[in-house]
């Protein structure tokens, strides 16, 4: 059974979600439109969360070595040793 792909790419879903939030924050929409926007926002959030989870799983698979994970802590430095 093939894996179901999201019809909306992550970046597009995030951009649409940001637009919805901005429109709702302005407060000039009707209650009905606010509810529709909220419902769409929940759907977009789930799409984004699923895409991020899938990306994290792919990263974990790529970092796996010899059947064991070799995850390293994140550092924003180019190398762990910094010259003072």
C-alpha cells in the first residue's frame, strides 16, 4: 500500500497558516469566517506537523550508523573547538 503524500507542500501550508493568523489577528472577519479559518488552520497545522515528523524520521535514518544511532548535540559553531 503506497504511503499517502500531503497534497500541500510544507512551505505552502506554513505560508497559508501565517496568512490565516494575520487575518484573524486583524479582527475584521465574521464569526463564521473565523470558525472556517480556525478549522483550516488546524488542518494546516497538522499537515506541517506531519511533514516535520517525516523529515525528522528521515534525518534519524540518515544518521544511523551500523544499526545504532549516532546523534550528536546541535551546536551553531562550525566546530566544537573554538579558538579564543
